[in-house]
C-alpha cells in the first residue's frame, strides 16, 4: 500500500471512532442536539437518544410498547444502598475533623480571653483617667512643640465626656 492511502485509512478510522463517541438528545423545543459532552441536568433521561459506548434507548416519540414494536425492553438501573459501615479511612478522617474543630474552638476561646483582658485593661485605665479629670486638679498636656499647656475648663469637660464614652464601651 502507498503511504498516502495508509494515512487516509488511518484518518477515516479516527473519524469513525470519534463519531461514535457522541451524545444525542432532544431539547424541550424538539431540536436534536449532538455533542461530545453529556447533556446538562435539565435534560430528562428519556430525552437522551444516544450515549457513547452505552445502550441506545428508544426515542420518546414512539407510542408503542416494547412488545408491540418488537424491540427488547430497556432495563432500568437498580438503586444500590450505600454502605453504612465506616472504613478505617473514614474513622481517621472523622478523628482529624474532630481534632481540627477542637483546635479551632480552643483558638477562638483564646482570642476571646485576650479580647476580654484588653477590655478590662482599657476599662481600668479609662476609669483612672476619668477620676483624674474629675478631681478638680489642674491638668497639663504637652503640645506639638513640646511645651506644657494647662487644660481649659471647656477642654477638660470635652475630655471628661470622651473618657466617659471609653468607660461605657469597655466596662460592661
């Protein structure tokens, strides 16, 4: 045989094999679809006309029963109950899952404890600052130039109000 005829024969065989690996189904609109991918979940099983390598069920347009049409009935798949006995891998996976959950819970508790400690510290500091502001003593602050300035009565009242908000937020 000539090399060109061998190449042509190989190409034709490849086309024939790929043509058999096709899905065929009918859409709701009645249009036939050919694809190398299976149909979506919205396509009912009865609308699938051809499967690659599998049995070809009768098209749904036939109103005859299998015995009247002379064709063999198509058997339906049998439902298989899942195995309820857990294997060793499943038990190991469950242990790892439980360990991860307990570690996550411990980390959350640790974070909550840190947050509570920070709130308690902020509460204590704010209470001391508020007591100093309300004591009537003259309060001084350092300005941006590094010079010492005494608070005015208006400034002291604003600072008391701000500090009271901090106490209210952190001391529950």
